[in-house]
């Protein structure tokens, strides 16, 4: 009689296990090229996420610290996970991680202080390369004003026009606000003096 034979298909000398998981950007739909790095104090094993945020890293058995960073989108904070242990031949599925956008939008306006006209078109430029822009607003002397904005396809750049009309002589306070989709807010204030009356 013949006995049953057991075959092992694989590398008997392998001392590696695998880390797998998902990392995503806050308020974005594409999550590719996030750098996931596992370090055991001697060696580093790393990978980059695909568009859905998935990654797999093969690493030697042992204890690790994981560091997750965005090489291209500097608005996003890095993350660290400590005290990870992987055994040879095992798969450790990590909890999902979200990188947070903690940077305020860039908000620029024309620098003006005195106008000799009652009508003026102010340009407002807003950029946020992280989560993207959610809203832009402006007011003069506490009264909200409507803006006409052109918006980039990914909501990263807003170019807005503020049409000021019939301004009275004297000082006027302009306030500008930009908010990104992660909730970060940038504010600017500007005082302009109208001297349009001819003596």
C-alpha cells in the first residue's frame, strides 16, 4: 500500500511575513502613491498605495514601527503606528488609516490701501492642494458680498472677482475667508480708504 504524500509549495527558507492595509487621504477620492514604510531598527521595507489606498509589504519577522507619509501632498500630516509584530509566513492586516489635511488654504488678494474711485474690482486667489476648497467668501464693512469664481476641476484653485460699487469716501474694512473641505480656515482683513470726491 502507498501512503499519502504531503507537498509544500513555497520557500522553506523564507523568514518573511506580510503587512497589508488601506491608507486614505482625508476628503479625496484617489489615494495613490502614499508611502508606507516599516522599520525594525535595522532594515526598512516599504510600498506605495494604489488608487484605492491598498498596500502590501513583505518584511522579515520581528517588531516594527510603521510610518505613513505623502511624498507629493505636503498638506497631509504623516502617521506613525508602533509596536507591530509580524511572524514568518503570517499576514497582518492593519487598521485603515486616514491622513489628515491640517494646512490652511493659501488666500491672496491685491494689496491696496487708497482708491480714488468709488468702483473697484478686487481679485481673490485661493489654493488648497490637500483636501480642496469648500468655500470662499468676502464682506465689506460687515456686509457679505457675492463673488464670481472660476474653479479648477479638482477644486484646488479658486479665482474670484469681488465687484465693489458706489463706495463712499472714508475707510472701509474688507474681510476674506477661505475654507477647505477638511475644515481649515484662512482669513484676511484689509482696510481701504476711498478718496473719490474732487475738491
